[in-house]
C-alpha cells in the first residue's frame, strides 16, 4: 500500500526541534534537500508497487534519502540508520517532521530497498534529475557556445551532403531509414562515452582457495543432511587432513608449480569424495520432495558442482582458463575481466557502458557481468540520449575503440560529428595541405582531451564513493548499489547548478542596486551643480 506525502512543504524553520538552539539553514544537508525533486523521485520509486493492498510502505523520501546518505558518506547499512537516528540534519533530509530519538527503520530494510530498485526506477530518477536540471539552468547554456539550432528547413539542407552515402548503402532496418530522412531532427550538446569495470568486494580467487572453500561447503552440506535425515553412520570427510594439506601450501610465500598442482589434486579428490557422499544421502529422497537443505545452502551445492567440473577440466588440460569461469562461490555471476592494465591486468566485477553529457550528468546505459565490446553500445546510447533530450547530440566523443566503420556510418547518417581519427591510410603530406593536416590533427587532439571529464567521473566514483568496492551480495542489489552512486554524483551536479544560479541572481541583483545607486548619485550631483550655477548667476 502506498501513502504519498508531498515533500515540498516543510522548511528547516518548521522542523520540530526540542532544543533552544536553532538549526542552521546553511547546513549542507539542508541545501542538498532544497534542490532534489523529491516528488518526482517518489513517483518513479512507487511505480510497479501495489497502491491498494499490502502493508503500508515507508515514505519514499525516507527511503531515497537514506540510500543517498549511505552512499554519499560511504556507510554500512547499520551505520546509516544510526547516523540518521543521531543527526537532526539527516532526519530533516529524509523528511521527518521533527527530531526523534528512535531509529526510523531497521537496517535490513535497505537490502529490500535495493532489491526493489530496478532499471525502470533509476531511469525515472535520471529523467527527474534532467527535468530539474533543465529547469534550473539558463536556456542559453543548453547548447555549446557559438552554436544555434537551425530551423527544420536548414536542417534538411544540412543533411543533403550525407544523402549520397545513404543512397549508395541503404540501411537494413526500416526504422533506421525513417530516422535518416527525418528533417526535424536537431543536434545540440555533446555525448561522451566510455566503459569501466567496477570490482566486487571478493577475495582474489585462486584455484586452490576456491577448491578449499568448495570442500568446506560440501562438509557443511553433509553435516546438515545427516542432522535433518537423522543418519546414524555419518560418512567420513577427512576434513582435518584436507585443511592441513591446504594450509601447508597456502602459507608458503611462493609455492612452485608442482606444489600447487599437487595441492589442487588433493583438494579435487577430497571434494569428489564429499560430492559422492552427498549423492548417496540424497538418493533415498523421493523425486519431487523438497531437499532437506536451506535455500542458500542448496544454491551453494549447485555452485560447488560447477566449480568441481571446471577445476577438474582445467587440471586435466593443464590450463588456467575456461568458459564462464566461476571465481566466487557466494557470487557465481562474477566473471574475470581481462583489461590489460599494468597494475591490475584482471578485474572481477561488472562492466559498465556509461554516457556523460556536457553538463556533467552521467548515466549507466548497460551493466553486464561478462566481457563485451563497448563499441557495440554506441547506437543505443545515442538513441537513449535522443529519448531523454528530444534531440541528437551535436558530437560524440569516445575512445578509439568506438570508431568502427559501422558506428561512423551510423553517426554520419544522422549528422553527428565523431571526434576521432579517420579510418584508412593517412593522407600524404604536401606543401598545399600541410597546414590543413596540422590543424586537423590539433583538433583531433583537442577533441580527445575532452574525454577527460568521464575519466574524472570514474575516478570520483571509485575514490570518493567506493565504486570499486561493491559490497552487495546479489546481482540485482549490486545493480542498485552501482546506480545509486551515479545518482549521488548527479545530485551533486544539480546542487552546484542550483546554488550557482542563486549566487548569479544575487550578484546580478547587487549589481543592479549598485548601478541604480550610482545613477541616483550622479543625478543628485547634476542637480546640485545646476543650483550652484543659478545662485552664482543671480546672486
């Protein structure tokens, strides 16, 4: 059940505060709450939830505000609730009518909130921020300096030079053909594209440690089955010997290849023995009857079987790679991402395709747990930009990996400039074109340097908001965790523009007052001089 309460009535002066000291209206949480479109965010949060049945939900501002506080201050779920309980400014930020000494909700509710926040919710959040952003900034700043959108007639004339390649190579999609011939499509702003990997908070995986963890889970499953099935003769697992064999190798600083291979073989044998015991214990259970295991342990049982198959295949083939390799038993959806970086060649987490506008608003367009070519997402990211802003970007700035022939043709057909090096053999330098090629090279370098803001956005998220240390334990909660961090960074952009405009308005008002005062002083001085002249003339 949904109970909606508007979040635009309460001011800091109306906040019920039992102490004599007044709250500071210039506090950072008070300022941030003033520029957030709470009602629009609440509308996006409530979509898909039943409005007429079920237990009444917590207020949307309380939920969304708590999530923003958690990721802005990089707190745990428990610490977030404690901070809200102790801090009156945080209680005002989440929409409470007055100070209260009790916790607003249990920390476990944040897990359910992350499960509830899907892709549609965050898309609604982003659109609400865009609308608030467009409403607060000056209209003249919508487009780059020196650029004026052309009329539809001019737009059709501008698209004539691109008609030749379009006719020579027609598009396979009828929708794409209709978009190419649209005369009213406008171009404004710029779109910066890039991809990054955000790492999960998991232990660095090794074959030996994975097998040891799988063996320990198999022993736990055997203990649980024996207790629930009331087995008299519990099968032997040799867990002490297996643990001692693992520690004998794990404690070595640099174990040799033969030593590691021997240890992996031992753990595989122990795990195979335990899996056989589990199969024997499960055989008497009739088909269709639920297994006497809790859900989380049943999921681990499914995972450790796949781990055993992968590790045994790699051991026999004497290799260290396989398809869909599991690197974490608790999070089996995580895959290794080979990025080729000098300090960290392999990363373990989700790979993001991110788009950044010229105003600094970032959006996670695609999140996948497997490796993919980010250049294939360019068309969908450009179309998503058009859906949000009702126009195509004037230019796209991206890494050279995005500059495929298909992407260049796609952008050229829509009149979008791609800031990248042209394909093919470089032109031969002559005296006639030397200066022109030099200017084109300088322009390409200048365009490439404009990718720096999206790299800075990744650095801000990873260094300031722990985007490289995702501590959620599920794929859907990790998705919500990552998108909430980008939501916080976008809200800071909105706050900067909101109070920047306030300062500009105040400065303009002061300038107007000073100008009026100056005009008044000059007028009075002129009148005084006129009176003095009359006195001297008739005196």
